[in-house]
C-alpha cells in the first residue's frame, strides 16, 4: 500500500499544494506550525475517512476557504486508484474512489494507515479510553462492518445516557429505556467479539516484538477485559448477547440509581502486563514506551496479514521523543512499507533509511 502523490486544496494551511512520495521512507521536516502534521492528517483521512485530530470536518477547511479537498493517487496490489475527499461547511463530506462514491468505512478497502504520535507513547499509562480508541481505529480499518456497529452503538449509548440522566424529571422517558438497552447489548455483542479476536492477535504479534526490543527479553501480555458476565468474548454473538442481557438484568436498578450505563462495550479495556505484572501500575516509563512501540508495530503486522500489504506508517514527531536505541529499533523495523516521518530537523534520518526528504514551510512542500 503506497501513496504516490497528493494534492491539497483549502486543506488546513494548504491553499493549493501537491507532493510526491517515495515508496519507502519520506522525511517531512520543517519548523513548528508549518503544516507537517496537517499533511499526515490528510494522508490518514484517506485511510480512516476521518481526522485523528478533530471530529469536526469544518475545522479542517482552510481559513477563508469554502471547500477543502484531498486528492491522492494510491497504489495497492499493483492497482492505481484515485481517492478524493471533499469537505464543505454544513454538508456531509463526499468521498470517492476512481469517481465512484464511497462511505468513510468503505475507504479502508482502498487505503490503510497506522498512525503513531507522541500521545501513543502513553498508551499504557493512560485511561482505558485510549486503549479502546486504539482498538476501534485499528479494527475499523480492516473490518468495515465494525465501524458501522460502533456508530450504531454510540447512538444507543448516547440516547440511553440521556434517558438515565433525565428520567427523574421526566419519568415517561423510561418507556423507551428497554429498547435502547437492548440495542446497546446487541451492538456490544458484535463489538466485543471483534475486539476480543483483535486483542488476541495483538498479543500474538506484539509479544515477540517487545521481547526482541527489551534488552532483558521481557514478556509482554495483552488481555482483553470486558463485561464480567461474558464467558467467552470470542464465542458466538448470540451467547455474548445473552451474557450481556444477564448483566443488564442484574444492574437494571443500579443503572437507574447511578444514572449511568453499566452494561456494554463502553467500559472495555486491554490489560497489559510485563513479566506478569500489570504494566499500568508497575512498569517504568521506558518499559511502557517500549510496550507501546511494540503494540503499534504489531498493528502494522496484523494489517500485512490481513491485506497482504504493509499499511502506510505515519510517524508524527515520534522519533524525537525516543532515545537512540529505540529510534534505531523503529527505523530498522519499518522496511518493506511506506513511511511518512515528521520531525523539526532532518536529523539524518534519511541518511539512515534512504528515501525522500520533503521540506514544509508555511503550507508549501519542497
Ligand atoms: N483550518 C485551518 N485553516 C488554516 N490554517 C490552519 C487550519 N487549521 C490549522 N491551521 C494552521 O496550520 C498550521 C500548521 O499546523 P501543523 O499542526 O501541521 O504544524 P506542524 O508543522 O506539525 O508543527 P509542529 O512542529 O509544531 O507540530 C498552524 O499554524 C495552524 O494554525
Ligand atoms: Mg506537528
């Protein structure tokens, strides 16, 4: 999976600009606030159909512009395709591949990308939401249905949350509570099954990378943690659904009292341990960083397995956060696929990896 060239029109601080990429490493350097992350954001959107920085497309439209457009030629399995995304204020974004209209979740079949930014280095110490986000972003790209279940789940969750919050003032709201609870259980059952199997693969792929990476050959374990009554999260959707209904039944009163949703996939987590100890509580900063790197690199291997090609790897400002040993490890492992690396100075990365150097200066790429 390779992006050959991109044209940005009214996208963030890019008025109208084009860039050509090397199939290997691309080092994108420039001073602060020149548009490096914006460029990565555009490439990421080609894969995910959405930004990693904002939920609001209108923020992406360049100041003073009416429309933002991303146009890109991508190459996958020897087939070149043109992806176009157009965002207009107050309208749904339009996505097309070779002029055929697509939804955001259908894009995953055309472009895949793994993003790695400094925030990801805190993946293990952060709250559970960060790890759910990792699962959601990763699975959505290889399983378009998952993204749909997730959207549906969020809709039920938001409605149910509102009912639980307001039912005391407006008891008639409770008439629809059961429907939303049931919808949440149905969607949760689907989501849980996908997450459980992805977590198992992440565990398989990340453990050897982490072991190779850590000097003492540490053992990394990733275990999926979901609603307590779910006996087998990799089992059938029906069984998971019944287990969730069980939990719901037992917590019905508690939900009304606490005014919070207590049953569903919104509380899932990944329990990450190093040498048998919970990493979130016990691991050192170096250990958690190594584990986070291993998990991100594992994501790339899973995509390769799934699609037969490495995804585009987007490293936003991450190398400068790493010591030389970890930098070397990452740079040595990224061969085989296309990588876009942003940094403030071209710290000789291109000399080590080959490839192209692009200089970004006030929304111009050279
Ligand atoms: N919708 C928009 N229209 C125009 N400019 C925007 C828009 N959104 C953000 N910008 C501008 O884009 C500029 C560059 O942002 P970007 O995050 O790409 O910088 P960067 O090169 O990655 O910098 P850093 O090294 O600090 O991370 C910022 O000055 C910001 O004000
Ligand atoms: Mg940046």
